[in-house]
C-alpha cells in the first residue's frame, strides 16, 4: 500500500541502486528513479511495477557527471510537485589501474558523480528536509572509504570524501536538534557491473566471491529506517572496517594493492 512518502534514488537502473529501489517499493514508497540511461531506467521501473502492484514511479534521466546534472534533477522533482522524503545518493563508478596510466577524463567524471553531484544533491534536498524537520538521506560510500586503495586511487578518495562529509553533517544535524538523519552505507566488493565499468574484472578482488546487491541494499535500508549513522552490511564489510582501525595506512595500502593485482589466466 502507498505510504505517501517519496524516495529519490540515483543510480537506480541496476546493482545496489535497483535493489534499494525494491526495498522502498516493498514498503509502498513513491519512487523517483534517476540515472543517465533513460531506457535502462524505464526498464527498471517496469520491472518494479510488475513485481509490486500499484507502485508509483517517476523516471528522471540526469547526467550527474556534468556540472548542471544535480540541479537539473532537483529542478525536475520541483517541477513535478514532488516532495523528496528520502534521498539515496547511490550513483557512482570507478576506474582501475596505475594513476599515471588511467583515463583522466574518466577520473574527472568519477569526481563529478561520486563527489560533486553527491554534495550538491545533499545540499539542495537537505535544505528542504531541515526546513520541514523531517527526512532521511542514504549516502553510499564503500569499505574503501576507510582504506587507501592503490590502483583505484581516485575512486577510493571519492568514497573517503563521502564518509568525512557525511559524518560532519551528522554532527551538524545533532547540533541543530534536527529530525533529519543521514546514514552512510559502506558495502564491500559487490556483484554488480562496477568491476566491468572500472576495468577491474580480472583483478583478484574482481574474481573473488562478492556480496550480493540484495544483502547490501537490505542492510543499508534497515539502517536508514532506524536512523543509524553507518551500515556495514556484511561480515566482510565489518572485517574491512576493523582492519582499518587495527593496521597502519601503509600496511592497508599494501594489502589493498594485492587485491587489485591481475589474476593469472
């Protein structure tokens, strides 16, 4: 049954974003699905409506790798008269390889999507939520938010930004005694198209057993509803976090580097 609340999910056409959309759909939210690929979004919306009877969806194609993308997405929700009760900043991608050899334009896109767009969308929708004294935001970070990651240097740094930025906002909201909460989801390596897009399919971590998008989404969703500060949704994620507290960064970087080595065929 509809619950009269609306959730906006970026990166909703596949992977963790799509599974998060399923979690909200199950509880009757009106969904606003956003990503660059409009055809992929529409396909995702059709799948969700086939699974959940009576589901309301709005599809908004937005390129968050551009300067204008986040504002255009915000304006699109306003133009449709939608109040966003929950914002899920899931959109993101990576690039694997030695920094001196990787694609600079792709890495600029990573910073735009993973950092700039997340920051702008948080600013725009958080202002509205604070004014209403109600709302929730789920920021999708990563276990590499805590870990220096050679051969994924820009991606890991972008996720470190998500962690630091969101934790600072959590404290600001406490200071304001706000009814708004921010939750940081920190998944481990997950079975999505991330490794294909990053060019890391043949690495040790790319070939390893991974978490499922369903279990990651479920952990993040439950933490969000409870207003928890952070979700480490699997045992592997908790182990990565524990390692970050136990070992010096130099050793962590060495350990992560070994995970990014190409597997011999």
